[in-house]
C-alpha cells in the first residue's frame, strides 16, 4: 500500500495540508509532499479538489475459499473457564446460525476434560481439545504454534478471542502469523448478506462507532472484552426455539453437559510442541490481586472519579463497596491522578463491566467511561452537577455532595443489613 501525488494535477492549494490529521503534508514549490508521518488514512485523497493524490492498495484477492465455521478460542486458567469465552460462545452461536455453519470451541491446556461439557452447553457444536502438560499455563510461543497449525489445517472463517490479558497477547500473534486482519475490542458483531463479519468498535477516542470488515483474508479475527455479550442460559437449550433445535438436530456427538440438552463432538488434538519454539519459561505465577473482588466479574461496583479530590477519599468508596459486598471501580481521571491502580479503571481503555448495580460517585459520565459501564442493570449516579451526562444513563440520580451522600448511604445500608 502506498500514497503518491500526481505532480501535474497538484496546484499547491493546501487543502490536503489542512485535512491531514497527522500533519504529514507540506507544500514545496506548489506541489504537495507527503512525509513519513502519513498513516494512509485517506483524508487528503478525499479532500483534494483536483484528484491529485492517490492511494494504491495491494489487493491480495479474496482468500476465503474453503474457510468455514465460527471458532471461539476458549481461555482457561488453572482449569477454570474465563466467563468471556462462554459469552463469546453465546454470540458465536448467533453468528453460526446466521451463516448456517458450526460453532467450535478451541481449548488448550492440561487435564481439561471437565470443561468440555460446559463449552457444549454454552453453545459449541464441537470442541477441539489440545490437552498436553506443555500447554498447562498460557505460553505465547506454544499456544501460537498449536493454534496456527490448527487454523491452517481446519480453516475457520471466523475466530473470536476474549480481550483478556492473554487474549490481547495471543490474538495479534495469531493474526500476524496467519497474515490476516484483527479487530480488537469489538462491541458488536454481525454478518452481512455476503457472510462477511461486521466488526463494530469505538474509534477516534470513542466519538464514533466504526464497523470494520476483513474483505480479503481469512480467518476474520476479532477480540471482544468481557461482559460485552451475554452467555447463553444452558436451560435455553431445552426450549423449542428453532435456533436451538437446529443446533441439536445437526449434532450427533459424544459429549453432553449434565442438565443440558445440547450434545457436541470432541476432537482431541495431538499438539506439536517443539522445545525450539519455547523462548520463555514460567517459573512462578504470582497473582497481583489477592483477596480483592475482580471488577470484571463483580455484581456490585462502586466507582469513584475526579470528584473525590484526592487518593485518601477513596476510603468512603471502599467502605460503601465493602458494605454492599461489591468491588471498587474508578474513572480514568482518578487513575491518572494516581489515586488508585489502573486495575480498577472502568471504560474504553479500562474494563468493560455489566454489574447488577453500578454506583458512580463524582464521575461526570464522559463517553469513554460510559462505554465501559452503561450496560449495567441499575446505575446510581451521585454528582453535585445536575447537568452531568452520567445522569442521562442513570437509573437513579442523586444530585448532591458525594462527601455527604456516600457516608449517609453507607450508614443507612449498614443499619438495614444488620
Ligand atoms: C482515548 C480515550 C480513552 C479514555 N478512556 C477512559 C476510560 O477507560 N475510562 C474513563 O473513565 N475515562 C476515559 N477517558 C477519559 C474521559 O474522557 C474523562 O476525562 C474521564 O472519564 C473523566 O473522569 P471523571 O468523570 O472522574 O472526571 P470529571 O470529568 O472531571 O468529572 C468529575 C465529576 O465529579 C463531580 N464532582 C466534583 N466534586 C463533587 C462532589 N463533592 N460531589 C459530587 N460530585 C462532585 C463533578 O460535577 C464532575 O461531574 C478516556 C479519554 C480518551 C481520550
């Protein structure tokens, strides 16, 4: 892909200079010159009144033949499935039904037979299981090798991965090896009439939603953060929805989850793990968060923002959270101020959460914060500014000074919960 200026057409009008968001264009002797800061966004091409700037795109030609099926790379840690993998199977199920293809879960690790039924119950028609002591803990080199081998052999058209710490490391490695595209942190997935994956995610600092396609390469790859999609209630599989019946009839498999009507196929893989591939060794796993509630999985979150004024004031947030048995969240402003660690940040560049109750204290409700919490079931906002945007998404709003309201609330709840 490259960009060039047709000197004979360019008049040096400077329209492109104004339009370039990276300041990559200068005009010398009435001809635009494009510098190395260019990110090929195409703004100059669109604005040029003389059609003097061109972007050449190398089209590889569609390499979609033979690619079929939706896959979810299912993440486990210490033999426990990450919730996001179940949520992705729920969404993957919808995509697979729309495309009329199977949904497969891919599971890597050691001693994982107990998870097979859970994956099928969560929507998978098939489980590819690479069970090997060498895969016990996530290891970039080996996991990439095993997955690349499998994807090249079986050719899924869509691969979905949870945007966890591990998923964020793994997905780009896979995409680079497979020479395909990857859309990170999608907030919506769908397929168009040609069966292409429509990957929607916030862009330009969260101000627009962009829908991205991967037209020429396969598989189409996307990561999705926890809590963006809902996992399937296993009981739904017993109902007579046509979608689920279709899933059931098509499969004659070898695994069944207790209490669930779904059946599926299990394919056990013989992973190729070569010593030469392993460049790092895990000596010890040290857990950063000890005894704290994981905000991505909490049912109740009490969050504090810049309105708290200083780090020590997070105490009142912690006290309310502890009274409710919830976790502590924060806006990026509070994190950037160094009042609390980034582990607690909710929002576009933090965690996406969807608790039953989200209490926002001294948080204005910037679009990037809302992106991470607005699907919470019940939102309570406490802010002294009645026009703060957080009230637009709040179920209950309390206009007042948080230093009065929060301790009052904590006191009342302590009494009520005695
Ligand atoms: C690319 C990008 C990504 C971003 N990602 C995130 C993200 O992941 N998460 C995130 O949160 N932000 C993110 N931001 C920052 C975001 O735009 C806002 O700047 C941030 O959310 C503001 O945090 P805040 O609401 O705590 O602070 P402010 O916007 O300053 O709001 C403070 C609020 O506290 C209220 N207040 C003050 N004192 C009191 C009091 N005593 N009692 C009651 N209310 C009081 C004020 O009325 C005000 O509404 C991102 C920005 C960009 C550009």
